């Protein structure tokens, strides 16, 4: 299993001295040694009361793009911050705590909260969609009754999701270019594969896929600029 490690210390002094950080790394590395491999790590040096955590966002993004699991040393490094819980819920990223890999009351309670949140949201959206369709006189259960508006909305939703992921991947590509210098599409595909990134379909990167991400992102920026003008 591939892991993205995330650490947090509360102050700059702790960050410089390694106080607290070394203990987290020891716990995380000990767990990963028997469960998989850590392919990247991110550390935030700030108070748990703050909502903005740039390195956590980077860690979650990398988890999504590589299919990795977020690995933290102790849940209390994160659970005291409500913003983190909502960020994690919305990210749909799998995570595990090194100090309590087996389910217990705390982890089950957290998982139940996530499941309850997602279940209610899905249920409410489904009921609203079914009620609207029924009000239009649609006979439920027949896919042929979908209107052009229904299919267009679904297509737009998929397109929006794809554009968001392409934007994230373009950020990764730009970062690799800044770090290693300009490279060919083939070299970039190899670099993405070596770094553990996957395409939206969970496949290895090929030059054509890299080109599509770059060209799509460039076109989107051009369209946005035209609309703003």
C-alpha cells in the first residue's frame, strides 16, 4: 500500500528543533514498514486551531492523484480541528492512524460521522431529483425518460470534475518542470509514473495523456480570459 505521510507541529520552535516531529515520524515509519511504503510526506508548522493548512491540502491532493492513503501518527494531531474533519470528509481520501490501525470507538465514531454525512447528502439529493422528475410526469425507473436537461447536467458535472482534476495535475506538471527543468511529453509521463501519479482512470501516464492535460488546461485558461474580457 502506498502512503502519503502528514505531520503537524504547533510552533516554529518545534519545527526547527524536531520536538514532536521526530516522534510522529518514528510512529509513522514503524507502521509503514509493515503495511506498505511512504512515497511522500508533508509537514504543517502551525496551530491546530487554524483552518488553513497548505501542506495538508497538498497531501490530500497527492493522495487523490496517486490513489494513496493518508497516514498520520495520532488522530489527536488532527481531530481537534473541525476544519480538518470537513476537509477530509470532502476529499474522500482514505486515511489511517499509526497509533490505532484497528477500529475502536473513536475511529468507528469518526467513520460513522462521515458515513452519516455522506448518506444523508446522497439521500436528500436523490429524493429531490426523484420528486422533480415525478412532478414532470416522468415514470421513474425508465432511463429513456431522462430529458435533455438531465443528460446535459450530468455531462456538465463530469466535465467540471474532469477540469478540476486536470487543473490539479497541471499544477503537479508545473511543479515537476520547475524542479527538474523542461522535458518531453515522454519524459514527463515517465516522471509522473515514477512519482506514483495515476490518470483519472487509474492508469499509467502516457505522452498523449500528458498532452491532453496541458492542452485542456491551456484552453480553459484562454476561455476564462475571453469571458473576463
